[in-house]
C-alpha cells in the first residue's frame, strides 16, 4: 500500500509567535485528542497509560517551540470540537480530517497528513470489491469520524462506536459486515488481528489538520509556523519514520 505523504504548503512564515491558549497556566498548552487512533494517538508506554503517537509528538514540538509544556486531554472523538469551543482545550490533534462541515465551527492548520478510507473485513468475506458493494452492508465506524460521515452515503445500516477498537471487535464477532476506517489506523488494527483483511477501494484522499477555535488566530499562525519549521529542518520526517511503517 502506498504510504500517505505530507502536503504542507510552504508558509513562508518567520519568527516565533507566542501561543496564547486556554491552559490553566500561561506555560501550558492543552491539546484535546481521542487516544484510540493508532499510530496517531494511542495509550501505551512503560506505564501503560501514557498517551502517545504521531499527532502527540507533533503537538509536543508545537508547544516546545512556544516555550510551553504540553498537556493532553483524552476524550471521545465526537466531543473534541465541543470541548475546543467551550475553552476546555487549546487545540485538537486527533487525526481530524479537514471538512467543510467542521470548518464551519473551527479553523484548521495547514494540512499535515494525507490519508484515505479503508475497509476492514473478516478474511472469509470476499463480497466487497468496489464502492457499489458497500450498498446495504452493515458498516461499523468510529463516532464522529470521517468514516461515520461517509458510511451513511453508502448504506442505511451504520453503527457508530466511541473507538475504533470497539468497531473492530464488532467485526470480529461477525455482528457487522465491515469497518470503515482511516488507512493508517486500519493497518495498525490489522497487524493485531490477523483474522481480518483490508480492502482498498476508490475513496477520495483526505487531509488532516490541527483544529483551533475561530478567534485563536495567533495560535493558528503559531501552529502553522511550527509545522513549516519541522518540515524544513527534518523534524517532521523523523516523527513520520518513528510512527509509520
């Protein structure tokens, strides 16, 4: 499978911009995430309860560039934008696809990752070979995700779960026909569940961005500056190589 690629635009921004967010301290930047989307965010580490991942490493560098400490708040994916606009987090880093619907509520950074949707099925299922084959199938998705939004255009039978793990368990128990999920997390789940297989269909590409509240223009500019710097100095590629196979 072809790996996703970076699509950051060249921003031409210079200088370090101070981040002003809603952390309890001026020295803290609070990021909201849903840590059930490996390799972008997940729970692990030596203690078994550390929130880690591609997005988290990017977010930590963004905070470091501003001289701040990153604080991670883990919550359901469909609660993230609500929490952002309520001032409970400063920005969202959670493999969030930039869509017109979300842009009505929040602003997004420059795209930092290109992805696409993938289908996961049990290995004995050979019935899905095209988008047309999704019609009337029972589809499991993560609540509020791009897959959740897209699945409804293919089938009337869509069940949404709070995490991708729950959706995959439903598939393994043969209670749904397939899981519709972003490509890299789908690969991660596939590696841990050899009884499943992945089907690539002709889905359009999608682009992830960090979300900020509409009135946090300075914060948005700071995030974009950090992303641009990471792209130029090799920091972004190092994080990609750490998390992506």
